[in-house]
C-alpha cells in the first residue's frame, strides 16, 4: 500500500507570495491533518479534515487555509508569505471514522523556505 | 484545552541501559495517547498508543509506555537502549470529546552512546 505522499518536497518563495501544498493520503484513509514543524516550536496543529469538512483548526492566522477533495486528497494554502512561515509542513492521514482514533501516518513533508 | 509537556529537551543514555522519555498531558475528557519517533531524514513514525485497557502498552522496536491517570503521565520506556534508537521522540494527545485535534509535545531528542 502506498504511503502518504506530499508534493512538492521543497519550495522556495519570497515574502508576499502565496503557496499551495498537496497531500495524498493512504488509500482508504478519510482523515487528513496538517502540521507545521519548526525547530523552536515543534509540531503545531494547523487543521484536520474528514470527508471534505474541516473538523478543527489550530491557532494560525487566516492566511493559512486548506481543503479536502472527495477523493480525500488535501491541499493547504498560505497567502502573503512571511519569513516566519519557513518550516516543514507535514501531512498525516488516518482512517478517521467517528471518534475512534487510529494512529496517524505521516508524509515526508514539504520544506518551505521563504526569502 | 489540550496540552502535552515533554519536560526534557534531550535524554542521554548508554547502550544497554534502560531509557525513559517523559510525557505529561492535559485533556478535558479521556485521553488517547500516542508516541511517535522521527529518525534523521525520515518521516514521523507511529510507535504505540493508549486508548483504553491495560495501563502498560507495548509498541514497535521493543518500546513500551505506561499510562498513569492520577499523574496524567504517559512515559515511554525501553529496557535496553540501542544506538539505533537515537532519534526525536514526540508524545501526542487527543481527547475523546469530539475535538478532533491531536496535540504534539515539543519533542525529546534521545542520544544513545555506544
């Protein structure tokens, strides 16, 4: 079974630009979560989607948004990039049915550098 | 609000010695608790989880964790450390009240010296 895939793996952008990151979950997984990983802050929760609905979101500004498609693939978008947005963005998928929580399977991440 | 604390930034242990990586949590309902490991240049991998039942949970690579409700702790343990266990370890918590949010600790870097 293929794992979680994220594209692109690396991105270099300049301040003020916008970026879209993509995540394809494991086949059959309906829940996708996004995290921002930085050396100083660890993993910060961005949002979680299940069946195209955002179930929860973290404490990030409105410049961070996401969506999930009917095939469970997910995208996240960051507009008006700031230097502090430089980070590794991780996507994780899980079965996500109801309240029972399986472990999450993580993708390799997208390394975003904002210059 | 949910929170997870990993009080040690780094843990050093000699190969063959037992290791413990500490984690305490705070949730409003009953917790779902997880440990993940991140090896250099590799993605986060699931190690083990506590949902309900026995307080001692066994996971991958010989790791185990003990859930202690009164101390709100979920420490990761291994009886005999290997050099290959050197990695970044994350504790995570999710509540069962429908919040649908997994919160991770800041991570603990484990160094196992030969």
